[in-house]
C-alpha cells in the first residue's frame, strides 16, 4: 500500500519552510550531480564537494534536480559510514523565502537573465534570407 497523501503533503510543506537557524553541523549546499541510490554530490559554500544521502522520508516524495539547493546535516568523521559524508534533511522548495534568511551563503548568487551577453542569440529569430540579398 502507498503512503497516505497527508504524509506526502506534510513532507512537501516541510520542504518549503526554512528553519529559523542552522546548527553547527548543518549547511546549505548546491546539488551538482545525482549519483544514484539516493546519493547526491553537492557543493558546500566553501567549494568543498561532499557525497550526501537523501533522507528516507523524502524518497519517492520530493525530487531534487541538478543545480537545486538542499540543507545538509554533515556527519562527523568518527560516525562516517563509507564515502557518505552527510544526509539531506531538507530540500529548498521556495528559494525566494530561503534567500531571505540570514544564514543563506553569499557564495550562492541569484541567477538573473540580465547577466547574459547582449550578443547572445538565445530566444531570437534567425535572420531572413531576403535581408542578405539587398
């Protein structure tokens, strides 16, 4: 039997709500790559790459995409099991709300389309052949 919808909704609601403060072992991270079996390679604000595991309550409920942000609980070196260095305890759902928090790292800038080059042809129509003939 599947999980009740109320559990799925509660998990999704929890993912959109940022905590008031982070503990010493918690950090925001940017997802670099899905490694498989609920493992993700993430980049911490100090540019360190860590392998983290998705918490079991989020599996088959919340989807994480490359470039997204997650809240990671890092494991101390004594407790470390294999290559896994932490666990994803929350997924940033509403990035705007999370960015308002004081603990959001400056190393994760907001992407804007204004930063792109003016010479870019993305989203523009190709030139007409008749313009070349004149």
